């Protein structure tokens, strides 16, 4: 029996094999040790095995032999599938990705595309916190190196991205490269009370202070992940332009932000490629939603 009735419905029962896999994926055991445990389990018929099964286990096969048998029998099994399983899996993966990233961007941004800008919008976005309260809340955030699962390093890429919607503007765009999680704040022009399409001055102190507050607000609010999420400061962070890294760190230092975060790296080519791809995917989603 592989199922059990839990408080919230049917759950998979933990078996010896699944326990071995859990130890590996939770980094409690090495790959070599897990493979040895799995090999031993494959050679052990277990106490509940029938006489026929025990007789079969007297002629154990190696892992390579098992893979050869699997390869030989896969065509016969796959013919029973009466639908395109691979395409279905790819489509589901893309759909889940869209569902995951759309609320962080589209739910708010598509509404903002038709919302008049002005000082009222500025109060709506940043007025939730007094400046010193926002800085204090950000400075007191815990700063773990990894997420609670231990699988993903808490590293964020932060950049300014232009979006061409009904109200064009620039967003503070956040990407966690290892998990592909994305979030955004802005448009910056709307928060500043500027007209849509207004060209940002990357050296403007007012603009840099607005960006800094939006960055802190994103972390304080858990990157839009909803209530109950454990918020944290970044363990490391990077951006795509050296000048932006230098300017934003100088502004945040003057604002009184914690010193252990006053170093922002410049993203390498691999990280930059991931961020560009995520930004393009999100732009396509928003364009389709607004259109």
C-alpha cells in the first residue's frame, strides 16, 4: 500500500526507496551512498515478498541490466499512451511557469497600465511606510544564505527594465536566477508622479532614492509571495550595470541601510542571459494580457 489518509486528504506513504531519494535531495546523504542503498534495496525481496518473488530475487540483476531491460521494454509501454505525453508535459510546465510569475507582474501591472499617474499613485505605492520605518524594517530582516528548503541560494539580480505598455515606463525588476522566480516594482515614473514615457535620469538623486525604497519594499513584503511568507534580506545581490551598482549602493548607504549589504556585484554572462530571458517571457505575458 503506497497511500495513506492524512488530515488534509490522501498522501503518499513514505517507502524505503522514497526515503533514500529524500535523503539525497535534502542533501543529507551523498550520491554514492544513496546509490549503494538503492542497489541493496533492489537486491532485497523484503519480508512481504511471495515465494515466486523470492525465487526471482535469487537471480538478481545489476543496475545496468535493469536499465537495459527498461530500454528494451519502453517502446512497448509507450505505445499504450494514447496522447502526446511529452508535449503535454512541456505545455503544463510552461503554464505553471506563467501562473507562478503572472501574479507578481501582471495582476498589478495590467491595472497600473490604465491608472492615471500622479502624487496619489506615489502615496499608494510608497505611502504604506514612512521612509525611516521602511529602512528600519529592511535593516531588521534576517539574512540566511539559502531558502528554508536549503536548495536555493538567496541571491537576487536587480535591474531597471523598460516596458512598452499603454503607460510605458521603467520597472525595478527582480530575478532569483537559481529558481527563476521574478518580481517587479514600479513603473518608477508612476511612483515619482511623472508622465508615462518620461525618460529616467539614471544619475538623479530623487530617482535613485525612489528605486532604493522600491527595492527595500520588495524585500520587506516578501517579493509579492503573499501573507505567511518568511521575508528575508538577500544573502548576495547583483545588477547588470556597474554604474547602477555603484550609484544605488552609495544612495542606500546615505539612507542608513545596513552595512553588510553595501556591496552589489555585477552579473556574469550566464546570469545576465537568465534575467534577459525572464524579462522577455514576462513582457510577452503582460503584452498578451493587456492586448
